[in-house]
C-alpha cells in the first residue's frame, strides 16, 4: 500500500496508540495537516494559541496519562516556539515526540523563508533528533523516536521532516512498536551491599525523586519504608508517591523543603537516594549535604551517579527492578526513636486557618482540598504558588501533581492543564498560578474555551513577581528592580472577554463561595485571589546554604 510521507506519519502514530496530538499549522506543515484532516476520526488535533502552549499541552498530557505526548509545528518560528516546552520535558524526563516540518530539501541551507536547523537548535535538550530528507528514512525515524523517548530515562525526541518528504510516496508496511531498550543491569553483590547498609543503619532516610514515579515503583518504595521502618523525603517531581498523612512522610526536601526533611537528612547516618539526582535545589551545598551519612544512589541514568554529590555506593538501575531485588533482603526493623524524632520536626499543616480576614495561600489550598476529591489533578506554573502547592496539597498520586521542576518554566501551567484535561476528561483539573506566570500563558484561555474544558485557574495575585520579590526583600536590601510591574489587569473581566467565567476573592469566605460556583461550571473558570505581596514561601535555605542557614519565619 503506497502512502504519502504525511500518511505514513499518521499510520505510525496509530501504531503507537496515539489518538491525540497538539499543534499549530503553517506553510511547510500543510501536507501533514491535510492528512490530519483525512485522519480526523482517528487522531484528534488540538489547536492551541501558540506552539509553546502546544508543547506544554503535550507534556501535561503525557504526565497525566502516562502516554507519549505528541506535538506538531511548522518550520522556522513555529519550530523554535517549541523549544521551551521541549526543554521543560527534557529536564523532567517526560516522553514526548515533537514533529516539525521544514522547507523542501532543495532549499535546505539557502536561508529560505522560515528555514531553521531545528535539529541543531534542540540537540542539547532532546534525547535524540532526526532530520528526515528522504522518504525511505521516515518510518525508521518515527518508530525509533518512540523507542528512544520511552527507553531508560525518558525524554523528548524531535523529528524534522522536509516538506517534499511529506508529499512523496512509499510502500507502507505496518509494524508493531519497537521493543524498548533494556534497563541497565546491576549485579547481585551490589544489592546485597545496599541491603546490609540499610539493615545496619540506625538513622536511615530515603530521599526519592521522579525516577520512582517514572518506574511506577511507589508500591515497592512504600514496602521498603514499612519493612525497614525508615522516614522519607522527596523532590518536587515525586510529590504524591507517599500519602500526605503517611507517618513516614517528612515532606519536601531542599530550598523550600520542610524543617523535618532537611533536619533528618542533616542528622542521618545513611541516605538512600532513589531516582533522584541531588540537584542544586536539594543539595544546596553539595560538600556539606548529609555530611554525617553514608550515601547510596540508585538511578537509571548512569551519568547522574556522583555527578552532584559523591556517594559511597552508586548503582545504575531501574528503580522498580532494583527494589524488587532488594526487598527480600531487608530485615524487619524498628527505628521508633528515629522516626519519632523525625516526625516531631514535621511541620504541622493540618490547621492553617488564620484569625485575620485576609486571604492566605495556605487557606486557599486547604479549602480546595476540602472541596475536591482524590482524583483531582493539580497543575502549577512556577513561583511562590508552586511551592505553596507542593507544601499544602493533600494529593496522593504523583501523576496528579504536574509542575515544571527542572527547568522551572513560568508559563508552563495553562498549556499543561489543557493537556491534562484533554487526556483525563473524567477528572477535575485545578491550575494554580501567580499573576506573573499567568501573564505569560493566559492566551491559552482561547484553547480552553474552544475545547469546553472545565479547568479552574486559581490566580495567587500579589501584584508582584513574588519569588524574585521575596529574594530581593531578604537578600537585596528591598531594591525591587523590575518585580513590581504595577499591572492593572482585571482577570475576571478578561476571562469573560475570552468566553470563560471570572470570579474574584479577597477573603476566605469569598473564596469558598466562588470556588463552589466554579465547581458547577462546565467550561473554564478563573478565580482572582488577592493576597499580600508580603506572603513568603518558608522555610527557605538560601542558595549555597545548609540547614544552619534555614530561614523559618
């Protein structure tokens, strides 16, 4: 059966179970989009307001569903507009396929209209890039892209296809998806060594990250904590793997982590790092991080072992496979005194109601938790609101907390919320943002409206660029350079202009009232929450600092 290159792309997407793509059309992509019209009963295309929003939507779709997100873009600025979204997925190890169309092969290298070497641009922020200027190479590139994106440490892959290839014809031979590359092999002796260290430790702590979520190793992790009686802390990318009320859950670690988590790591005699990379937001001072402890690091990416913090035992392995081999060697233990001491440090967040009439972030988040169910998906932008969400949300599934961790992308949230809602229409999506972040991506409101998506956007509006403003207050003598923009945006009116529903709230009673109304709406809703610009994300360890430098109040 002869197919055009564009039809071949569609068929291979279907081979891999893809039924939804995000994107924005353009001249060089016309053949691809003509085929999408032909395949519209099999592949749903979501048109966004901007290619960056499409990339974030594909990312959010992947995180929420566990599938591979797919995004389309045209050449030149269409392709370059994907870059921030691709980098966001790369830093957080999210499987995504970006398909871009380029000018015809005869014009490559001639500075043609909207020509760009997008494979060169994105090489540092993808697992792999393919430049396809021959129809014979297209099928292998497509199939390999899915294999690479989902093998080992997951991540984005870009395929750039010249326009003439999308029009050329070739025989199509259906095929099953390629098998994934096997994970790294670890030896029995290394498992025995780790088990012996855990069994002998007096003050052990598990520090886990997104690798545990990616390998779906939550059950094995929880079994390890219970059997060995070990407290645990986690990175932003692993929020939700342990239940909020789990007695061994000490909370987030690092710069804005809990007092309990950071103190426990500082006083532990053994740190077991699972699927975590000791980033600079966790190990702010690598030489002094967990200085009293022996350290074990298990990660599927060999390059992460000893990259930021030197460890005593480093093992490259899939976390689920490693824990499955480890658990039979772990003795039933009792660290009651250590667990008790650790949990005494744990910050109590069960009752965050204040006595004043102002609206506080903790109260907003608690009210939302009280009025939504456990299947709710929470998506954040980046900034103070992101940290408050990580600190106060009582979610229990890591795929239901979607945020930009590694790149810290302001403007990520609305696109990601759209992707999550498209992928999980049966769930409620709550989008947390700040007025700074939201100004970067609110154009995607037109996408949410046109798709009738019931996303509730909660805007923590302090009328400043909150996180940078907080740093300027604490460390720069209150010299507020470019963080007090004095914008006059009326979010409820703007929501109405887009065709969404807009509310505002300035105290807890108002917020509860309008949030109840928002839950009844069938389309997108914005809630403008007036909070003080003096609200702080605490605790905080300054960059390069240690537990001794922690700012508590």
